């Protein structure tokens, strides 16, 4: 499929070319013939006149196309919007009115919230697609994947599956007992969309990425869904590094997020990395480019403790009021309950439990702490008493003592 068309590396570098290639992204800034100046209008009126196709949004009451400058009497109720200007503006205090300052609803705990573009990455074969389907089912049904809160109401979710065939997807959610076949009862709000096999591109598209972008936009608008999951962006490139194809799609998604009020989760791979090392933003393939588009980034890592254990780590989150813990992660276990293959939460833990403490940059500090804890154990202090003496939690004491035994 990808071989049918050449991928152009700089499609969105030139604004004029971008408008020609992706007109559906620029409909709000196109001027038609009917917008031509009329001789009967004064010069200033012609300059600031609004073409008929650019009607003000319903929530706008003042037509700033006719206003030359912001005077003091207009300032208290400022709500600037103009089709020929990329900025919207209001007084800073206006952003605290109503629910504007309230925390957005949780879609998957603090990892992903309503109105955000989130990126979820992991190594190939770790199970990120399984978790993405679980997240989609939780949002569609309104039944959270405990303990990760889903406070948004049950709603439509579109899951763009660019990885699995229909048969592969079905097998994951069908019981293994051929004598008693059972299929997981996905909620009706959960919509899976997979690319069709095409012999050649339609004439109006010059390459695969342009066709993909148009198809994504068209189906999202058609579905009326406000939650979109894309599995995965790495599918767009066969090379070892994310190229301009992914950038083009991410730009489109960012624009759609703002204009349609979407919540978007994008899955991505990691390049080859040391398996027993803490996960960082540098492990996201195309990390600098992709993370710039994201409101939040989280990852799944493997565990040295068991082949069926994984952990989820928050890497970046603009909505979090406090700092992200460098070490605390959510441990999950891969399970299959008759006809559903997915993850079950186990506990909150320290990432170094999964990758090995000796690999951690904090290892010298923690080794000293562990040795001090071991000395107190020999003096018959309890772990709670040791925690009070060392100024750490009992859980940290427990981990330090375990680390000395491994």
C-alpha cells in the first residue's frame, strides 16, 4: 500500500502548498468571489468587511472585523475573534469564570484528560495496543479501568487500528475454548476503524499520507466522536526514525483537537533501548518532534520481576499541578479473562524495582539508605520505626531492604 505513492518530505513546509494539498484544514480562511469589495462601501468598511461565508461563531457577540483598535470601554468584555488573525484574546481574569479553571475530566486517570492530545509509547510487543483498547472500552462504557479514573460521561470512541488485521483483533477478544466460543461484549460506543486494502490512490490524492489525513478528518467528523485513539503513528514510516509523514498527521490532529474539541490518544513505538533502564522521553521514537504536539506523554515498560508484568510511567503532563514523581509507577499484569486479553492493576511501585536498582542514577544514594536501614534491622527496629528515623516511608524502607537481597 505504502509503495503505491511517493511520500513528500516537506509537504507542510510551504503554506500555499499546504492550503492546496489540505483545503479541508483551511476552510475557515478561504475567501470566495462573493467577498469582493462593493463600490458602494466606504474604504474602511471594505477593509474590515466580513465575507458571507465567515459568519461569526454563535458564541461571539462583537464583530471585531469592524473595530480598528481596542479602546478602554471595550476592554472589560474583550472576546477577540477575527478570521484574518490567528489569535483569540480575552482578559486573563475571564479564564477563571464558570468551569474554565476546573480540572478537565479524566479519561484514563492522570495519564490522559479530556481535551488533551496524549502520546502513549512502548517497545514492540509489550501490549500497548491491548491497553489502548481497554482505555477505549472504559471511556465508551463509562466503566473505568480501576484505579485509573474515568470521570467523563460514556461516549463514542473511534479507535483507528493501523496495526492488526480484523482476524487478529477478533482472536484477542475471543475465548480459547473452541467448544464454548465467546466474544467480548464491547460497548456499542466503541468504534474500530481499520484501513482497507487499496489497489491505487484516488486521483485527487498525490500520496498515501495525504489520503490518510483526509480519511482521518472525514471519518472523525462523520462519527461525531470526541475521543480518538490512533494505533499507531509509527505505522506511517517504514524508516527507523519518525519522518515528515508523522509530523504532517500530528499537525492535522492538533488542529482538529482545537477546532472540534477532541481528546486524542496517539500510540508510538520506542527505538531499540536498554530494557533494564528507566524510561525517559528520549525513548520515544522521534521524541522531540512528537512530544512538542502532546499535552501529556506516558509510557509502558517491561519488568525484570515477571514476564507478565508491565508498568505505566507518566513522562509529561501539562495539567498536573504538582511535579511528576521520577520513580513512582503503576504496576499492571497481563491477564486473559476468558475472552478479553488485557491488563489488571497490581500496585503503585518504584520503577527501580522493575529495572534493577543498580541501573538507577540514584543508586549510590539508595544503597547508602539501604545499608543504614539494614543496620537498624539488626538492632531489632521495625520497618515503621526505621522509616521514622530515616525520614522516609515504610514502603521505601521495604524496597531498600529488598534491593540489598537482589
